[in-house]
């Protein structure tokens, strides 16, 4: 008796080994282009600076005096001393110096600022020289001294004259003389005419209004900008400008616009 056995299964192929799963730690790393990274960084910084300075610059408004830069504070002090030379209001001048936060001794700080300005080309112009001389006059009256006393020569110190333009009343013209015949002269006419020397007066600085424009800003009200220029178009700092309205008047000086 024979038993039938089931056929043997065909031989199976060996299974391929399972490859390890790729993870982020086993992924091949790519090299970084440091040159491209550096160029991109430069382009980003340059673009940001151009946008901040040229396209959308930040305009400072309502800047307090103590927030000005050192050179702007010097201009502010010069204008305050010129105003003190004009009105003689010592309390107002001291309060202006205190607002600038010049230190524990603001009067000596004025002497130091005058010394620093006297060492530069600031005194080459008449406006700058008058500003430094006004500062010297202020701190001398308060018993202080500075190196500007030795830098600026004595003739220039004695020549400080501030001319204020004030309205003068209209002069009444005399009636024109009646024409009468000239009587004959008893003396013979000399062939050589007599030379008359007419004294001349020093030239005065006169200003004319070149143009007037409206300044409209919804955020800032009551703004007046005055630009004083010479015949070459160069700005003249330290010029007094009087503003009058119904309830009073005020005087400010040119050349004191803060930087952005």
C-alpha cells in the first residue's frame, strides 16, 4: 500500500535585506556657499539702509533741546546768546541753557562751546563771529572765562556791534524851494572846480522777500520756516526774525534746524 505525499513546494528565493530608513541624520549634507551668503547679507543691509534713509526716512518732530547733537546744541547756544544780547533777559537765557542739559555749570559750558567754535572756521563768517562774541559777552558778565578770549583778537572783540532794524517814522518832506534867478557873482569863476569830499556811510544789510509759500501739515500746526540767503544763495545763520501776531510777538534766529 502506497501513500501519496503532497508535492514539495518550490524553493523560495532568499528575501532581500531591508534597507535602513533614511532619516534626517543620515541624509547627505549639502555644502553652504559662504560667498553667496555674504553677498546676500550685504544686499540685505544695503537695501534696508537705502529704504530707511531715502524711501521712508524717519522725520523727528517736537524734538526737545537736550536731544540735539553736540554741534546743533552749539548753534542753539549761539542763537540764545544773540537773543540775550538783544533783550537782556538773563532768566530766559539761563532757562534756555538748562533745557539744553549742558551740565552742572551751564555758564561755563557756554565758555567751553565758544572756545570750541573759535578753534574752527565757524568764526570766518560775520554771523559766526557775532555768535561767539555774544557768548563771550554773556559768560564774562557772569564772571567766567575761556580760551576764546585769547583766540579771538581784541579788535574783533571791540567791533561787536549788533544792528537792529526798527521801523522809522515817515519823514515829512519840506516844500520845494521857489526858483529864483541867481544873482551875479562878485568873484571870478575859477577854471579848476573845487573838489568836495562827501563822507560815506558804511553799507547796511537789507533783505527783500524773494518768495512766500504755504506750509500745510495736518500733524503740525502753526509752523513758520524762514530761509535767509545772500545773493549767492548761501544760507546766513544767526539772523533775527521778528514774528508778530494779535496778542504779542517773538524773535527767533535762523540756522537752527535739527538734523534727521
